[in-house]
């Protein structure tokens, strides 16, 4: 019985050690109309790497000139979708909204962690 109690205690501690999902940066930098834009987004923590099947994103307005891509398209590891690049040339003088949603691959001790982050990129007129 003591051995069983210890096993449950260790499992409880392992589950409690899993960190929450952290998405950085908190805000994306402002963009300038018709000038190249570049920003990096990293997703860390949670139960494991970002699940490709559970990942979705949207950029509005669609004709903004901004796109989202993985940091390293050649990366074939489990962590391919933990890093993104927001890039392009803003074509409109209007705020651009980027929403990223998804989940992390679950572990033996914990189900998948979910995340949902919305960024607003303010587009200013080029000086």
C-alpha cells in the first residue's frame, strides 16, 4: 500500500510540474505602410510541442499584405510549429488582426494544453 501511495504522489507531482503555454511577444510591433514588416512569435511550455493538426490562424483583413510562416520551413522536428514569422509589406492603412489558436501534444500524464492568442498590428503611414 505504501508503494502505491508513493507512485500516486510521484504522478501527482509530475502533472503539477507541467508549465502553462506562453506565447511571446505579448504585443507585435507597429508596421509602416508599404514597408517590409518582420516579427517573430514563439510558443513555449504546455504539455509538449504544438500539434500541427490542431493549429489554426487567421489574418484580417485578408488583403493586408501580411502572412504567417514557420520560422524554419526545413525543420522537420516535433517543434516546427512552436515558432512563427509574421512578415510582408502592409498594403492598407488599417489595423491588422492575427489570431493563432491550437493545442499542444498531450503527454502520458496530461492531456493537451490549448492556446488562443490575438495580436493587433497597428499600421501607420510611412513618414
